[in-house]
C-alpha cells in the first residue's frame, strides 16, 4: 500500500518551523535550508512544497495574513461590549505590534515590502503586497461604516477617505512602535487612537 | 611629495556610486563589492572608508537624512506664500515618496528598518533608527507649533500628541504610496492631508 502523506499537515509543520526561524533570526534568516533544519527535514523535502525562497516568503506572508485574520475573528467571537468607539479601538490595537507575536508579524511584513520594492516589473513578491495590505484597509472600512451606522460619526464625512486616513494612521503607528518602542508605547498608541476617533465624533 | 587625498571628495564619490546602486538594485544590492565596481574602485579602496556592509548601510541612511533635510531646507528658502495650512501641506508632501528620488529614499529607509529589526541587543543599525525617525517628528512638531502660533489650530489640542499623530499619518501614507501607488496616488495623499489638517482647524 502506498504511503499516504497528509500534505496539509506537512505544510502546517513547515509553517511552524518557518515562524520559529522568523521570530528568532528575522525573515532574512529564513531559507529553504534553515527552515528544513528547524523542522528536522531534508532541504529536498521542504523544496517539494516550496521550490525556492520566493515561494517560502509568499507562504510566510500568507501566514501573517491568516494570523491577523484569525486574531480579528477572535475579537468578533467575543461579545462586543462598550461603546462603538471602544470596540473600534480594540480592533485597531489588535493589528499594531504591541507584543512579540505581532512584532514578528510586522517585521515579516516590512521585510517583505522592502524585498518586494527592489523588484522591477510585474510578477513575483510585488503582486502579493496589495492583497495583504487590503486586509487592513477592509477592517478600517468596516469600522468606519459601523461608526457611521451607529450615528457616532460626524455628518458630512467622506467614509472612504476616512477609512484610508485611519489605515495610514494605524500603519504609521505600527511602524513607530517597531522602530521606537520606548517612545511609541502601547499607552501612547491608545491615546493617539482615542484622540483620532474622537475627532470623528459628532 | 606624498599624494594628497581629499577624503571628503572620495566619500562623496562613494555616496554617489552607492546611491546609483540603491536606485538600480535596491539596498539589498549594495555591498562593498558592488559599490566599488560602480565607482570604478577596488573593493579595498572602498573598505578603507567603510570596512563592512553595516558601515555602508549607516552611510546610506546618513545620506537619506541629509537629502531629506536639504529638500526641507529648500522649501524654507522659497518665500512662504499661501495660508499656513497650504504651507504645512507643501512640507508634508515633500517627505512622502511621490517621485522616483523619494521612492528610492523611502525604500532605503524601509530596508534599513527591516534589517535593523532582525538585530538583537544594542549597537549596530538599530541605534540609528531613532535619530532618523526623529527628523520627521521634529518637522511635524514645527508645523503643529506654527499652526498653533498662527491661531489656525482648534483650542485645547495636545500639541505633542497632534505632532505624533501627524507623524504616524505621514509615515503610513508613505508606506501606502510605496506599496500601492495605483491607489494611494499623489492626488489622494493631497486630499487625505487636507482633510486631516482641516480637522485641526478652529
């Protein structure tokens, strides 16, 4: 009888090994060879799933998107208590790198952008940037729409523009938390987001 | 008579070669060897000034800071016309990657951050991140102070918090321009910044 391989389980195993390497050595340390060593596999076995570093990087980015979506989904599962603004805050703080898990995700995302931007032309990593970024924009759009529907938004605001402005603010804060965690502390992020949401209120 | 070497001129020559390599191949393509080849020097001659890639990267970041400061200085040299808000806009748009020069600078900055964040402990690239980032925060602080002094700011605003919020917005917009130039266009950046500054008005 042929050996039956659970490909999904094996990809999940690679994902875990990849994530451990990224958290320890940064995305720059993740190669087919290092991930294979971490998983206790041969490089050839990893290459069966991810032939080259680009495939591995794309997989890492998919992982980051999935983790962020899972975290956002977990908030939705909790009964929403508090004002709409408080709930919005809770979502936004979930996507800012305020702990080591989210730091690793954000670092991966930045490395991915930095690497993709050096590519010229279509195809490759660059095509994957937009869809990942769209996830956070969609969250911002949902929050702005929810605030508007709940009559907690000033009249006359351009909802799409406000979603994009909030998206830029959140990504900028994420960058500042990563670069200067001593100045842009979790408490400071909280204050800035509250101040921002208050300016949107009627 | 010993040969007299103008070290400043030679560093400037390396700077130009480094910048050409970064614009063509991204910061990842900049090494002592590639910069030497670009300048038409031997690797040993470059190493005399920059013993390793870290030294070269730090030099690239100093270059980026200097270029940004020079561009901001050039605005100050132009007679300031228009309302305070229009002048503030002009400064802010100068630090967002809206042309290929500024794109190259921003890409260098992102790669530098991505590389620095993989380092653990003090020293190295990480120590250089804060000072570079401080330059843009200081610009935001100056603009918010100028708006406040000109009575074009709502009463009761926390000026330091507003400077940090503006700083995050500008860096987030820069990131979005780099990642999705088709969506976050120069015209869109302009609209978002105007909307933001308008919320600060009395």
